[in-house]
């Protein structure tokens, strides 16, 4: 059974940039958005040429088989009964006729079915119209409110993507500097905020660290006169021992 889809009557996906809105092949800047309106409409999704043709074929087949079954029943009434060939043809024709009629009725009921949908129309100042179509009005209202909020508050940081097939609206904010911002001002602000850890650490002078001794003053060794004599005696004894070994 053939069916019309909502994307045949409007866009289904769109991208919301910082300064523009794109839906399908159409792009409009937010400054040029003039009107936004949500309209409630209805359509018959199964009322297609293919379904009309199928309904006519099933209906014609049901009528032909009905006539065949009636003729066969008339023949069986003259003699032979339902056990004869005519009776068998009458029964089979009637069964197939009922099946064909069921398909024809099913198609007719489907083609008469009415479904509601909603259309978001965005009018541009240059006369163009961008449309979004969905059966969920809440999603369209969220998209409309997001665009209106960006225009009213001059919000050029929020970006988003919406997909009506999944009924999702995703928004994101990228806090980047504006293109017309002064680069020197940005650098000055970055350097004006010192690192917290660096601010807590005390500053040290490398020259003073290089001149500081590796030991404390109280650890210095002081030699007296008695220690000098004792060292001289030990050196003399060592020299005598070496002379004796040489002899």
C-alpha cells in the first residue's frame, strides 16, 4: 500500500548556526526572519494514484468473480448440484470474490483516512518561505522559541541541529571570542590572571641558591693543635714502616 510522507510537503531537518538558519537547500540569516507561524493542517496519506489504481483492479476482479460464481450456481441449480464442476467453480469463484472485495474495501477505508500534522512557516524579508512539517507540535514550538530567543537576545553563540524524524532538538553553546574582538585585549586579559599555584609559591633567587653552602655552619670541622701533632706522629710512623719494608 502506497503512502505519502510528511517530508514530501516540507523540510524535515535543519541546522541553526550562529547567524543563519538552514533548512534543506534554503538558508536565511536570522536578521532577515520576518514572521514565524505554526499552522494546523490535515491530509490523506494513502490517497495516491497507485492506491486508486489498485482499488479499481480489486473491485473489478471482485465483480467479475461474483458474476462467475452466480452463473456457476445457476448451472448447479439446473442439475448436478455442488458436487459437479460447475459447483466447484462457483465455490472457488465466490471465495476469491470475497478476498478481492476485502482488499478493495481496505484500500477505500485507508484512502479516506485523515491525519493531522503541523507546519512551521518562517517568512523571510525577501519574500521566501521556509517550512518545517511534523505531527508533533511541541517540537515545532521548541524550534520557533529557540529562533525567537536568539533574535530577541542577540545570542550569537547558541547553535543547534533538529531532526523531525526523531523529534529531537539539540542545542550547544561554544564560548569563543567574537571575531571583532581585539586580539591584544584577549592576550592582556589572559596574562592578567596569574596561576593559582604559581601565586602561592614564594619566589626564589637562583644566584642566592647557588652561593649557599651544602652544609650548615654547625657541621664544620675545626682542628686544634693536639690534633695536628697526632696526625704528624701517625704520618711519621707510616713512613718508617714503608722504609723498613723497602730494606
